[in-house]
C-alpha cells in the first residue's frame, strides 16, 4: 500500500510504542507437517524483544544527517564504508551489519520493515509499555487478557467450520472423540516458550507454556504420569489443575509426533550444532530476550553488546526460516519491542528509554522488500517530546492486518477494543 | 540412599488397604480454628508449616510468635551457623570475593593457555580444575546454597522471607558483569539489616550500594559538561573545526551547535526512573519525564571507588607457575566503596514534583530526594499493595492496602510495624484467602526440603530446576524482579516441571539431595500419626487430603510397586507433586 513516504511528517500529539512476542518456533514444523493433509494451518510467530531494543540500530536511517549528529560513538557507518557498515536496503534505510542473515530475505521480498511504529501511550516504563503492547489496549490497565489470546478465541477452530471455542473443554472432548488433529488440544494453538505465561497469551482460550523442551513431559514412567493425571483431575476448574491438564493433553499429542523423523531441511544453519541443540538454542534465545535489549550503557556500534544480541536474533530467525522452507508460506513472523530508545546517545555510550521503534515482518505472504510507514524524521523539532522518534503507525494496525489477513480473525473490535480495525490504516505488510 | 530405604519401610504400611486410615491425630472444634490460623500464618510467613512450629505458634499465640520473628536478634539461630560456615561465599567481603573469584579479564591469558595445546593432558586437567574453583560461577553456587539453606533451616523464618521479598523489590541481576562480586554484600548489608527497619534506610542503602549503582548504571551518570570525555571531545572538535577550510568550517560549526542543543548527554537516567517507578512511587504517580531527568541530575556523581583501582584490577593478570594457577595480589578493597564525586555532580537547581532543590546541594540533595520519595504517600500505597499482593492475594482487599499504607505513613515507614499489621489483619485470615495462592517456584522448592528435612549441603544443584520453574534466585534480569502475583506461576509447562521436580527429589536424582525419611517418620510416629494419613498430615497440615490419599492408595494397588522402597518413594513424590502441595 504505502511504501515509506519520505515527506516530512508533522508531529501531532503523542505516541508511544509497542510490540510483543512469543516464540512458538520449534514445534512448528512437526505441527504444520502433521496437519498438512487436513488443512493448511496458518501460524503467527511473535518475538518480543523485551527491554526495548534500539530500533534505530536495527533499521538505520543512514540517509538522515541527524542520525550521525546524535550518535557520535554508536552510529553505524554509511553503506559501502567497509567492514561493519550499514547494509543498504533502499538508499535511505539499511540494516545493522549483524542482521546480514536477514538482508537476503528482504531482497527476496519476504521481509518487510515497519518503522516509526509504536503505541499511542507516552509511557517510558518497560513494564507498563509491555503490558499495553501485550493486552493490545494502550493506556488501559484493567484489561485482563492478552490480544493473542483474543485472537485464539476469535479464530476458533478451522476444523469446526470456524466456530469459536465457546467452551474449550467441551470442544476438546469433541475432537478427542473424533479426530486427531492438533485442534484436539486447543492449548496447542497458542504456545509460549517461557515458564510463566506472557500477558499476551493470558485469557480464556487455553494455551501452553513450554519453558524447557527437554523437560516437557512427565519423566520416569507412565505410572507416575497417570497418577499425577488423576490427582490433578480431582480439582477440575482451578488454575493449577487446568494448567496441568492442558499440559498432559499436549504431552500426549506431542508423543504421537515422532521426533526422529523430523529432520532439518534446506541445510539450515542454526547458530550452532545439530538440530536437537538448535531447538534448545531457540528456546534459550527466547529466554535470553528478557532485558538484554535495554542498552543504557556502551551499546556499541558495529561491534559490541547490541551486536551480539542482534546476531543471535537474526541467526535464529534465519535458521528457522531456512528449516521451514516452503512451510514459511503459512507463517508470519513479527518482531516487536515495547518502545524505542532515545535518538541521541546518553553519557555512557548507550541510549535511554524512547518512543517509536521498528518491527520486522517475515514470511512467504509478507509483501516484503520495503520499509513501510511514514518516516517522521530525526531533526530535533520532529522528535517526540524533543528527544525520541515519533510514532506514525499504531502497532495495532500492524497486528490487525496480520491477524485478519493471515489468521482470518474477523472480530477485530473484540481483539482491539475501542480501536478495532480500519483497513485504511493498514501499512500493506501482507501481499 | 539409606534414608530413602527407611522412608519405604515406614510407608510400607500404606500398601495394606484399610490399615492406613488412622483417625486424625488432632482435636477438632475451636482449637482447630486456632490451628487453622496458625497453619495459614506459617504457610505465608515461613517456608513451610513444620508440625513443631505449628505447636510453637499455638502455645505462644500469634501476636507473640510474630513479635519474636519481627525481632530476629532474639531468636536463637546458632544451629544455622555451622551450615553457613561451610559456604564461604556467604560471609566473604567484596574484596575477598574479587580476590578469590577474580573478574574474567584477570584469568584471560591463563584460560587461553588452557585452550591451547601447549600443556600436557594432566597439567591441562589440573589447571582447568583450578580455574573452575576460581570461577565466578562459584559465587552464584554459594549464594544459592546459602539462600536455600537459610530458607530451609533458619529459625528466623520471617526475616528470610522478607529478605527475599525486599531483594526482589530492589532487584539486581547477578549476571551483569561486576555485579557478580557485589550481590552477596548487597543482600547482607543493604537488604537484610533493614527488612524490619525504616524503609527510607533501605532505599538509601540500596542507592549507595555498588551493586545497584552498577546494575542500573548510575555509577557513570555524570553532569554533561563535567564529563571528562565531553570536555576532551569539545576541545578536540573545536581544534579540528579551526583547521577546516572556511566554507566547511561554517557547516561544522552549525553542526556542533546543533549537537550542543540536543541536550544533556552525560547523565544516565536508568536508575532514576526505576528508583521512582519500582522502588518508591510506582509508575503513573504524577511525575513526568522532566522529573526523571532531574532525579538523574540530582544523583550524578553517586558512584563508587577509584576508577584507577578498578583499571589496575582488570589489568592484573593471573599466571601459571609450577603447575598451578597463580592469582595476582591486588588490593581490591576500595574499588567498589560508595563515593560522592562532586566534580561529576550537576550542581545546578533541580525540581522534582514541584519540590525545588537549590543549586549547590551536593550529596545532601540526593539524600533529601530519597527521603522525599521514601515518605511519599504514593510510596506507602505502592509498598502496601506489593506486600498485600505477595502475602495475601493477587487482588488484595482495598481495606488492607489502605490500612497498611496508613501504618506505613503513621510509623515513618517502619517495616516492622507494617509487616506486623499485615500478618495480624483480619483480611489476612479471611477464609477466601486461605490456600488461594500457588507457591512461587522458590517457595515450592524450599518448602519441599523444609517439610521433608531435606539436606541442603549440595543445594546448588537446585538452581537448574529453579531455572526451569522460572524463579532462580539472583537471576532475574529485569529490575522489576520476579512476578508478585501467584497466578502467573500456574502455567502448563511449569506444572509439569513441578511434578518432575517432586519425582526427581524423592528418587535421589538430584545428587546429594533428598528427604530424611527416618526423621520424618519418627516424628510422625511420635505424634501418633500413621501411614499415609500421618504423612499427609505432616506435609499438608490443615488440608483435607482424603481424596489424595484415596488416589494414591488406589494407584499403588493398581500398579503394585516392585518393592516397598519404590512404593514409599512414589507416595512421597505424589504428595509433593500434588495440587495441594502447590498451594499455600
């Protein structure tokens, strides 16, 4: 729809930031493969970069003089100035050199960038901003569930003609009696690779948290497992028991997928080692995201702390991408972070809490090879509160486009209450 | 192993149907209401309601028992000393820790040597072992062992509970570089002595502790025009501009002016923001970005030690001599001592939430600021809400929060009185509150050991299960620490990890750890308890465990264990992994 418009955008009002992320990466292929014969499963991977990544270092507006003026020690050299210079995307924006594995995906038009995206709420608190990004209701603290959970509720079960899961337990029983699709365990529709549920996944639809791939299952023998199963069944209805029951159901289903037949396709290079280790690494990557982006001190330029993080991120995504191969046609990956960081570097070679950020969208159905959104500019008078990148795209517009266009969600007014969905605001992330 | 065998012998009785259902060992009626209150108090204020502790509360009465716990210096804890003495890290100073577990730069060349092929296999193995012994990872092992040992064995249970709570409130992350050597001292001197003291003192102690100064970067936050780098940079640029051709000179001059306009760059607002948001006022309490900036300016110059001694410390190199690792002798002593450096301080006037700090306030204005924040009504509410959430209910009764906030303000932030009010309030003992929380992972692990008289010498191996359960002590990376609400711990994956933990603990899979079945069962016996009923009464006091008992019995009949030992271990594991044991 709208490629980034270089016209200078007059700042109006306030905006804050957004994003969210959960990585159900590793189960993806077996699940997709296992259900291929039944129906094509659309999958959405959110990777939340908690701690507020410096978006101006991920996707760099090297065409802005003010970028170099504001970041004396941490700016990345213009494209073509040797090792560690910006990887040019379109003559104005470029990728951090650590994101080289993603450059090719951009070239294949399978990765798009949305820049100056964020939340309309001005908070610079990590915890509030993450909350708002995960509930999808900026400024409203009383929202009890996450928008991803509302997406699960709304998209219901494709195997049942799209009806929503009014009563997940009954629904699960229906399936358990009949078919063995993954919808038989509704919790498998939403997976978070964390030990506690992220806010975005909390809500009425069952979902699964898998903190540790190797430890997911009841160890020892079936007898211990079945005894625990019975213990937890006696208390149906409370949080502890329903969490345990979902886990048992998921374990049973996962056991039917034979991991030994799952081989890495496409010569994927995970950050290191064999596939089993790779899965662990992805899980670790997910865990390592907590706080690691909060670069108040010596974040570095082409080399340094942030670079190490970005290498992990880009290699992890690229490895997953290559491994899934043409299954990526059914997957959309979004990266997101609660807000951006100050345009100017601070006194310690780092950046403080800012406002707008950038998001990456990847997948076969992404309308890639473009930097989307309105670019507000980095001249001081164009900055939000005189110091931060202004928000010109509400993060909900990106989420809404993906969940409606890709996942087929219909009731966006329920998923994003009091905001809803206006396709006129979509940035054209999807083909 | 032998303890496990004994567990079995005692539990074997449960395998015979009918025998196990002994009548409850405790009387009913009004006394049972008192007992229920005592159990509830111990479930929340300690790491597990041991039977003898229940009796202790009943005989002293709740107010007196609580009063003793609120004065830990009056509680004899000498049995703990020999256990802590075996964990050197627990008592080592920052300097001693740095000396014994030096920063990684110090051992770099020796580690490179180990990687190379220049050593023989035996020498290499020996050096590797020595490096491991001096690795900072050992600090974390020691800290974790001490935290668990105290939780399980200390008689000063409430002090341990509150130390963990306030550590999390003023969280620092062990994994951030220099913090490794600082966390032990931080807990020992900035947190523990203040948990029943004045809140203001704890804020000040954390603000001036190198662990916090380092973790949230304040140690290098300096007034913009005072930063040596800024001065050098400015002079350098001015010289370069003067050498430029005239037509370029003008543009460069403009650019420099533009940069000077872009505002202050010398300070770092990381700590200032969290001080207000997490430590005192809470977010959205009427302060603005401008207030955050001025708090940061007030705290410029709050730093530590001699930069020179830290540089010297990093430059020092360990060596390999005569087949051994030789650590350099450095005086680490002052590298991390709190200092106010006035030459780095922003001396101009500041305003925080309408309160004017006049120019030239020096270090004193930072103390004044902390006093202002620590006594603010928003802080009182914040602290009250956190305590009520953590110790009472995820959505605490408003009346309780109001009451605790009032006590906080009326007592000048006296945490002893606030804590006392918390555990004596009607709301705390309300029926809807009892057993309504899911144990946090640390509480689950600690209560498992405490209730089964588990050994703790090798407690460091518990870090792995704690990590997988989601609450490894000292490893919360974000300044907000671990979740306060209990609902967040009840996720599906974590539930499996809990069951697996119970099973591996009782089967002896965790090396050096396991229940002391001998003691557990002789105590049950002495109280007149028997079999599975006695066991559930000991581990789940005040809980109706009839269904649990029935299922375990049925299970053992349906799947007869190969041996008595196996049956006993399975029963204990099922109780510790049961939904009842996950709540408190």
